[in-house]
């Protein structure tokens, strides 16, 4: 993205530009420390003379700087350089993105769309696809719990029965782990957040897939990490590029999905898994493998943690995709000597975990009906996958990969259409889509889009999508005629 | 605390010291970059010659460095400098504390003590003092909720009805706030954590009270902040010291309790509140006021946010102290222009909040019985406060202040007794206490101890406390005779 800078070298003629010029001059002096924190700015009169503008221009400029937080006004005394930087806003870190492809924007639109909003761009199932009855049953059971379950803090690692159950489930996927190596968290993303706090210093390099789950970018920006990416292929990362980036950039961490990759639906091949682990060992890199789509799988794919024995691979998961996103519960499974440090971080930043939520998750998971729910859910998803792929193909939208399981279709739009144009058009009609560049660090997924097949059931979505494609085609035509 | 360093200038004679010397020599070479990440260490034979030790000493030293993570072993190839620093552990930041007064240790002991453990050192009520029936009623009501309440993500700011209710409750304490200025969080400490992420850069200076809630220290260490403190008096911080520290150290943030101060039970005077706000404005400092003990108050104390109108004061709270610590829910009330940035951080690090928990809290709070619960709770606490203060005085333990409300008594031990000695003795007998230095950045509360009056009901506590005091007196006598 090319940033258009204000033309500061031109003579300053219009009033808005004059205000901007004064603001910019003051900002520069603050940046190069000609004006240090606490210093008094030139008086309005002095500044008017200095910058050859009117006093009212200076007043406007100073007031805007006050509004920005760069400058303080002390009535009767003047204007001073603020002591402190403006608050840390994630949107200011990293490249400024078009709102239509900004990761936050997609998340917020989806979360704000409400229960009845149309959101094929979101990453979760419609409420009616989740095990509502099992949850109601578990809640009823909760009313008969002992008082501490209802009112007291959880233990630092969290409910022992649930950690045992998670260890057994991991064993089914070939990962040997003791319940003492498992710490419960509020969510899968909070699990990764704890690990970033534990493993990263600001400025450390972190490797992600391109494309990857967009919130990895957001989270890593919050940790002030230097993010690098490697293209993802239908069998895992492009191994040649992966080897080069790992050797040259020396990332501290690699964050990826296991089982089913988000957004592509691809699955890591055993060969790629082996090479990734060898490179990680050779270059002392730690891997976080995010397994939150585990329960969608028909056949378990290879897990890096299974090969590695949880040495330099950390495994995280949650139950928000197949059980409930309202009942928050995730987990970290890591090498034993890390649990103390992770527990300290959990206590420091969130004290005890949500005991009620973990009891509820445990009750549902140990209820035989959860298995049955999964079986019928998987059938329903397979059918939706076929239907939606067909519908999209009829519009010229082609899946990049035919996933064996999961909820996502990662698709190429026809005719060089920009997914951001399509997303903008759809949003004006109340439909939240997920344009490819929200997932792509290199911004190379302009013509890609992720569809959640479970959220494509509403009859109004396809017609709007068709209109959006036509609209985007017209935009393309208009822009090529203009050239 | 004086750190005793290993005597590295002395001739190296005993085997353990020889191993330590080799480790230290290698660590120094890594620190001064004579050995850079990825570099091969001298072979075992070379190192033995170089350091004039046996090869087995070198092997032991290298293996320990591998265990520490500073060095990697590649079988058949040798030892290499690890690419990366060891994980960030909070216990390594800041001074190394005696376990008996380490903030993490007190928290972990309390959380691990389980539901039946004796813990007058903890910061919460016994389960039987909390509104168990109201929670069971609210849970029963939940089973009749619409499906999305049970399975879908919350909106980014969180349940609107609960935010409205919090705004009304804040209005009762003189703080004008719109529900749009309120963001729900998982807990009070998570609320402060979001604000630290939003407002702090690593290395920024943060001011706390001395003593203060020990988890403030832990949280600020996680943010790599530079922590400074000012002594707390019965009417608020020592204002002369406060003014000096603010002017000289230029803290970005001041984190404090409002209403009832933890651990002292003191209440800020209006005069101190006014001076704090003036100094904050003058030196561009932001204040986080933590109001989690609000519902214990008989008469509302002045809130900084009420005077300031939520401009440079941010107000946070939670329901873990008077409603439930198992159902996680806290909140931030801040100036309107900060909400977007805070929401981005929430999405990036925890995505949607816990919808079920917020519905549950809202149901209980809007149930008339919560008020009644508070009324009888306050009576019960006042009685416990009087009884426990009398019991402690009979042992020579004197409250520093007679709190008007709340759960804590901050007390001075008799005869120069060290609270850490008392805490260690009690812990061996299964009782978790809270020695003063866990709360004190300056470590000047050696003879102080915080008692939670609601957790002093068990008959076995006082006799053990008496024995612990006698034991500590003997230790004092022995150490003064040794001098």
C-alpha cells in the first residue's frame, strides 16, 4: 500500500493545509527532541510569526495537537509538550490497512453483527449447529454443585478432571502428555497470548503462515513482534522458503494450526512435519500448534507435538468451535518445566480462571451426547461443504483446495476481482465477508476469500454475492478504461 | 536484600564451584558476544585445557547450561550457543524474594489451598459468605435462555444490559458514565492488564502505593514496567512524597484502590484526592482506580473518577469479591476515545468475552436479593472485624488502622517479629498467611501482616498463630545471642 503524504514542499495556501503544516512542524520538533517532554511550546503569537501564519491557524493547530494527546494546554500558562506518548493502538502498528481487509475490522464486524446477522466471513458455527441441549443439561447439573464451584476461584492450573480428559483426548491424537503439563485458559487465543508473554521479547521475530488466522497478526502486533511469513501450500508451508526464512530471520517462534489449517483447510503432510521439526531444532525455534479445529476432523492428521513429545512444540486448543464460544475455556499443553512460569503469568494477569466455565465444559465433554453431536455435525458440514462449493463455482468462485473437513473454503475470485471490493459491497447490504488480505501478511491474497460453509445457509447471501461480483467487475472495467 | 555472589576471584577448589566457574565463564562469553548465537562452544577437551579443569567438570557444566536453555547439544556434533534467550519468567524480573513473601507464592498457596484449606492470608470470602442461592437461581434461569446466550460469542464491549447496570451503579457513587464507555472483561486484574497494554511501553515508570495489592507488582513486572512506590497513610498516599516522586520520576501511570484500600483498609480523603488529581494533570499522569471492594462500603468514599469525570482517571471493577470468583466478570470505564483501542486489544488477545458469565452476573445483580445479601454480609463483616481485632490484640498483634468496612486488617506484629518467620511456621501447619513484605515494594513491611477477617473463623487458626509468634520470638532471641 502506498501512503500518500501531505505535500509539504508546496507553498502552503489553503487554511486546512496551513494548520496541518504547523502541526507537522511541532510534531517534528517533538520527534527530534528540539522540544522535549514538559517543554513549553512557542506562544501563539511567536508561532504565528515563526510559521508565517495567522494566530487563529496556530490556535487551531495547537488545539488539534492537544486533542491528539501530543500537547497539553494549561489555561493561563500556555501549551506544553505532553510527557507521554499517546496510548498504544494496534491499528498504528504495522501497515495501515484498508478497513475492508483490516483483521480487526473483520473480527469486529462479525462480533457486532449480532446473533441474526449474516456473516459467511466469520470463523464459527451458527448457534443452532452447536450442542444446545447438552449445554442446557450441563447447566441444570451445575445448580446442584457444591457452593465453591459456583463462587470460588479455580486452582491455578484449573479443574483436574478436565485436564485429565484433555490429556486422554490428546493421547487419541498421538500426543503423550500428563495432566500436570496442562494449564486451562479462558480461550485458545488467550493460551497463545500467555505463550507470547512467556516466550517473546518486544522486537523478536515470529513466523506465521501466509495466509493464516488473522488474529495471529493482531496478537503479535500487541506483543510488538516482528512478523515474517511463508506461503502455505496444500501440504503445509512452502518448505524451501520456510528453510530460508528460518535460517536467515532466526524466528523465536512459529505459530501455526495443526489438524485443519485456517483459512485454507489444508493439512500438514508427515514429510513437511518432519522437516519443520528438524529445522526448528537446528535453529532453536519454538512452535505453537493451535488445534482448535481438532473436533471437526474425520481422521486425525499428524500433530507436530506427537513427533516432538512436547519438547519444543507447545500445543493449544479450546472448545469454542464445536461446543460453545459463550462458555470460555482453552488450554496449553507444554513441557513440564514451563508450567510454573506460565502459571505465574496467569496469576499475575488474570488470577484464578473461570471455574464455572471449566465445570460446564467438563460436564458436556464427559456426556456421551457430545460424541453424537460431533458425528452428526461432521455429516452436516460435509454436505454443506459440497453444496456451498457448487454454489460458489456457479459464480466462478473456485476453491483453492478441497478440504476433507472443517468449516472453511478458501477460494479464488474470478476475473481478477478484488475481494475488498466484494466485501465492501456486501457489507453495505448487511453481509460480513472475509477478504483474503485479512489473512495475508504479504497482502498477496487480493483475489482470495474465505467462506464459512455453515454460515452460507441464508437464501439472500448468494444473490448479493453475485451482485457484488458484477459490481467489482464494473469497477475493474472503469479503472482499466481510465488508464 | 543483599545478593551474595559466588566468590569468583578465589582459587577454584571444590568440584561444585569448578562447575559453576566454567558455567559462568561461558555465560560471560555469551553475554559479551565473544560467543554469538549459533556458535560452537569449545570442545570438552579444549575447554578442560582452557579452564584447567577435568573433562567431566566441563561435561557437567555444559549439561547444566543445556538444561538452562543457554546452550544446545547436537549429539555427534558438539555444543552450541542457543539462538534465543530463556523464556521470560516473572520471578527473574525484579528482586529475588524469599518465598514466604513472594507475591506469587502467597497467591499460589491461597489458590492451591483448595476449598477447605485455612487461608487468612487470602483476599476473598469463604464460599458460604457468598450469595450461593441467588447464583443457583440465576443458573436455573440460564437454562431457559435463547441458544446464542449459551453458545455464541459476546459482542466486543459485552452484554449491553450489564453495561447499563454498571453505569447506574457508578452514578450512585458520583461517576457519570455512558454504557458505551464501559467494556466488560474477564476480571478486575484483566481490566488492569488491558490498560497496561494500552498505556505502557516496556520501561515506563508506574507508581503504586506502599503497601499495595501484591498482584499489582506481579502484573507490572509482566509489563516490564519500572515500579516506584509512595508510603500509604490512613488518608491516602503521603502527599509530600507523592508530589516529589511524580515530579522527579514522571510516572506514566498511578495504580491504586478507591473506596477501600488493599491491604490497609484506609480511605482516601477528599483533600488527598484533589491534590492527586492536580499533580496528575500537572505531570500528565494517568490514574487507574481499582474499585473491586466497592460493594463492601457502608458509605461511598470519594472516587477520583467522580472528580475527574473519567478524563485521566480510568475506573475498573469486578464482582469477584461479593458475588462470585468462579463466574469471571470485570469491567473498564474509560474516556470515550479509548474504547476503540481497548476493544482492538480485547479482540486480539481474548476475542469475544465470556457471554454466559456476563448473563449470569447480570441476572444476579438485577435480582433484588443481591442488595439483601450485601446488607447482611456487611453486618457479618463488621462483627467479624471487631471479634478478630480483639483476638489479634490479645496476641499483641495491633491493627495499624481500624477500617470502616471491608475484609482486611493490616496489623503490626509484636516484639520486632518478622512476619516471614510467622508465615513459614503457619504454612508448615497448613495455614496460609500474608506477610507484609508481599505488599511492599520497598520491603519495609517486615513486621506487618494482612488478615482477612472472614477467613479467621476456624478455631485452630489462633492457637497456631500464637505458637508461630512464640517460635519467631525464639528465632529473634537466638539471632541476637549469636551477635
